[in-house]
């Protein structure tokens, strides 16, 4: 296989969607939230505080281009002109570089507000596992931040770390969760979740005769343990919601929740749009107070 044809095992599915039951022309305010993260970017268009459409794409090397790309991908699904948007809020690590945003808001505030929307007002603790960091957020029933803890900028236990591991083991990232449970006995966790050391450790385990599934199980357990240790620093109370792409990885989530001792909340929405949804809601609030 040529170098340019190498399979990208890390690549997850991009998506866009619109709500067929909403007539945007009947809305008083159209607001837009743009979340430019280190790994993925999302856009959420709301009509009077209800999700009308969203898009979820890979972040590129340039924040303004990534913001424009995800907005275009979202608008592809709808017939709404861009100039109909009344207000736009940018968030995520690239929030200051969303060229068409009216203002920028931290992802901590936006994920708290977005989790309140997509999970419901019962949310009290939000675990956001992003591409490059992990945030644990305590919020009230209005989605306002009460307290938070954030790890350092390290890929260990994050979405980027999982992408790297998918390429190391040549397993499509969407299959990691399911395949990690295809073991007769749960193995001990790997010693490192750091992507630098995980690579050599994974190779050594495979050379010792471990199956790919067993290595996946050991890595997912190690990630779950790392995330749990971070959650415990802030403390967790019932009403526990997870946002970000890692919420879709059952290999990590199903190992994490027994460690925490709580049942996770469930949502029908894509967990990756929480930040952008929160940004769109904050934009809507500003329309009401003008």
C-alpha cells in the first residue's frame, strides 16, 4: 500500500443534521454556536432556543478555516441564508479566531449550558472529555458554572490519545469500544496512557502474545482510571453527564461509571455538540437582553 493510501484508523464519522419539524422562518431569533476544538469542530443553529441544525467535522490546522468549514457543512442541510443569523458565539480552544462570531465564551461555560440543554436540568456534574484536555464542571439547574477542575494540556485520556492508539493498533476508532470487551478476562490496565509511552507498551504486549482486543481492553481501562482520578479531585454528585466524543466510546465509559459509582445520564443528542449548543443558547440570551 502506498504511503498516501494508508488507512486512517483514527478517522471518526462526520455528521450534519436538521430538524424537519422546525420552520426557521417563523422564528424571531436565529442564533449560531461555533465550537472549534483541538480535534473536532461543531456548529449549532438554533431557532428561538431550539436546535434547528448542526454539523460536526474534523478540525483542521487553521481555526478560522475550521469554523467556516463546519458552518458550511451545517448550512448544506438547510435553506437558511447565513445573513439571517442574528448573533453568533464562538467557543472552544479556537474561539478567539471564529471570524464571524460576535463574541467568544469559554468552553467551560458553554459545555455546562449545553449539557443542561441536551441532558436536562437535572445535570449537576458535567464531564467533558475533549481532544486535548478533560474538564469536570459542577453546575446548577440553569446550566451555570458553580465550580470546575481541568487537567493540564496532555493527550493522555483524551480524544486525541484515543485517535493515536487507534492508529497504533490499526483498529478503526469506532470499533475500539466494542472490541475492547471481546476478551475472556479483563486484563490489568496498561502502565501508561501517555501516547508516547503507550505506543511502545502496546507493541511489547503484542509481542508477548496479547491479542489486539486484550490490549484495547487494557488501554480503555487505563483511560477510565485516569479520568476517574481527575473526576475525584472535584468530587461528583448525581446528575452526571458526559460531553465530547469520548462519551461515545463504551470501552471507556462502561469501565468508568462503576469506578465513579453513579449511573450516567442519557441523551438522544450527539454529545459532541454540547459546547456549540451552549454557545448558541448564550447567543440567544444576548438577543433577548438587547
